[in-house]
């Protein structure tokens, strides 16, 4: 066992040659356990995407260390093993698809890894089944919806059998149906495939579904815990330009009127139940 | 009642007519927007809403039916079509991908220059449009490609605002932005609305966003407009909206559930503020009993 699968130690980063070379990451210490589903929430410029790009050595630390399954990301000899351990999915589905047929696109990764072709066939079929796109394996990707394209991008990463998938705002460009499809796929990756998932997002409702929520602001981690605990810090989150789910916001606003309600209602049902108890009490 | 600033009469649009791919995207659509109105259009991907807005400034020509801007058929003459394109400003989704000039100033001035305005007027409009979207003067000489994503989008919106359209249409203006970016863009749009009394038409997927900002909602589904009214009226049709792949705002869902549990509350709320008032009033009624 090599828990944690991802680890950062006093990680700092600044983009080279930019004016003043401001630190984008200012000392991040994190451990992400294998098999977990972690969301990283932050506004634009908070450093969340920069952090994500350190998780498979797309960026290397300016200071501090990043370890992927125990491997130092600055060790060039480990680069291939690091990239095989952690796969990345990006925001724009159109920038990630390389082939004219869905199954060929999915095969691109394993082909590059030199996997024998009969194994590739199985990897591709299995991956497309996981994301629910197997029936579309002979289709042309450009004719599919944004959500479908993003699921193919995920299948392409899965076909390389990574232990961890990092998704950088995978739903930002999708409509509500596409967002739901992708989020369900992400959850399935974690629950049924046991893949460690790191989801970068600024949608509170998506972040609320993770097992652990890390909030970034100004290059630092400002909150870290289960979503229902993190979202209770309404003032902290607002102070860094983030919102909380409307259910929590309502209970918070009622507390400003003198109630003392628990702020852990992340679902419609939990919120309705909390309010109902107050109204039905004698 | 004032007359509409823009309207469609029995608007139909059929893509690839006469081929096996024939698709009727709009069917007998009667759409109206009034001066000074903040209007929201909702509909899932493929509902026809994009086809509809592309007719409003003459980017698409109706298969049948008419589009009137300030009571004039925009296809009656070339001059009318050209005029409609200046009177009705359209900001596409991800407009920042359409920036192309060397400087922000040149990019924003592209529209006004096409209108044939003199340099002095162009300069006034560029500076005013930049101010509306909160771009500082020093940015005007920079390349648009050096700016952040949120700033690029504001440059693109300024480029349309600089034409001073009487109708400003924005397709998903806040897509991909974080909550601060969303609030800034919506405030910019509201400032333009207040200053020019322009009709603003916003397309969005976020029911919560729409609920907070618009006076009226138009729902597009399968090429028609099945629902049209205040947010409260439209969100009362939850089952129909869900069948269309849409939904109602979160607070509406919570309060409908609360009512179903047996609480005596107003379940037509759709913002946190309204939900708070509805709860407090139910709580006070209970105390008085």
C-alpha cells in the first residue's frame, strides 16, 4: 500500500517571466488518499487549476515537492509512470479529441503506451461501457453533444488504466444535461471502478457530492473537510468570492433573524425537513 | 401597452429543407420584447432558442413569417436588414474567442466604425462602452490576448455595446465564469440596461440565475414557445418544465417539498430572499395560533 496516492509538501509555484513573478501557489500541503473522491473549489485565479497541473507533472514545483504514488514529479525517469498513474481531463471537450471515430479516439492513449492491439480492443470497449458510450463507438465525435464528448475524453483517459483521474472543470462548458451526465460518470469512476477522483470545479452543487472538499483562495488551502462541514463556513466562503448552496444560504439567512438552525442541509430534502420541524413544533 | 421593439410573426425556420436531414427548428413562433424589458429565454440544447435569436438581428432568414424591429420588417430591403444589425446587438456564447484586433481599443471600435460614425463619436462610444463593462483606460492599448478570460469576455461585450443597440441579446453571457465573474457581468449588463433603457434578452441554462435577474421568461421547446410569463408564473409549471429537460429553481423545489410535508407555506417562491420571507410569515402565523 502506498497511501496517499497524491501528496504535496510546501508546494509553491510561480509562472516564469511574468511581471513580479507572483506566487500562484503559496505553500500547499495536501495528502489525497487512494480511492477517495475529492473536489477542489475556488474562484478563477485561486490556483486550483495550477495545483491540478502539478498532479501529473504538467507543471513542476518552483518550491516544495509533489509525489504521485510515492514518485517525485521532478524525477524525469518516472515521468511515464507518473502520467500512467494520473490521467487528466480538461475543460473544453473539443480540444481533447484527436480521432474521427469514437473508439479510435479512445485507443489513442493505450496505443501510445505500446499496449498489444487485442488488449487495446478490450480496454477501449470496457472504458466506453463505463462512461455509457459503448453504443456510440463507431460514431464521429464531432457530431456528439458536449456531455457525450466529455465522456469520451474520460473514456480515453480510462483506457490507460490510471489509478487516479484529475478533472479540471470538466462541466464548465456543458449544458445542464451534459453536466449531469459527466458528474454521474465521475461518480461511477470512483464508486464502481475504485479510481481516485480529483474534481476541480467552481460549481458548489458538484463540489457538494464529493467525499472531501478542499477550498483554495490566493494560492492557499483555506478550508478542507467533508462538504457539509465546509459549506457551513458561509462567511469565509463569501469573503473569497464563493457562494454556498442555496439551501445552506437560506438556513444561514434565517439564523441572522434569530434562529439557530444547523447549516448542514446540502439536499432539498434535508433543507425541507429542517424547516418542517420548526413549523410543526408546538 | 407600448408596442414591442422587436417581434416575430408566425416565424418558421427549416434547416436543410427538401433533404433527408430536414429539420423544423421553429414553428409559427410569435415572440415579442418590449423597450426597457429584461427578458430571459430558456430551453434545452436543440430546443430552437439559438435559431430564434439568430433571426432577431437578421443572421438567419425566416423560411416563412416575419421579423419586425421597431415595426419594420427587417427583410423588406437591404437597408432595413443592415439597420437591424445595428439596432439589435448579439453577443454569442464564449464571445472572447471572436476577439481579433491588435488592441482592445481597436476591437471595441470595430462595430461603431462599420456604422460609419466619425472618429470623435467612435472614440466616445469606445470609452463609454469600456466604462460600462468596467475596463480601465490602460487596458485599451493592450492586446486583448493578454487579458484574463473574464476581461476578454467584457471586451467582447463592450464591442457590441459600443454600437448602442436598442436590443441587446446575450447567449449564455456567464458560462464558465465563477460567482464573482457572473456578478460582474450581470451588473455590467444591468448598468447598460438602466442607462439606455434598452431591451435586454439573456439566454441561460441556470434557472437560479434567471430567477434573480429577469422580469419575464420565455420557454422554447421543440421549436415553439409553450410558456411565457413572469418567473413565478413559469416556475409554477414544474412538471412541464421537467418534461422539457429543464427544471425549477432550487428554492421552488424545497418549498414544494415543504408544502407536501404538510407545512402551510407559499410554494411559489424562487429566490432565497422570497423563501426566507415565506418561511418567516408561516412561522409567525403558527405563533399566532
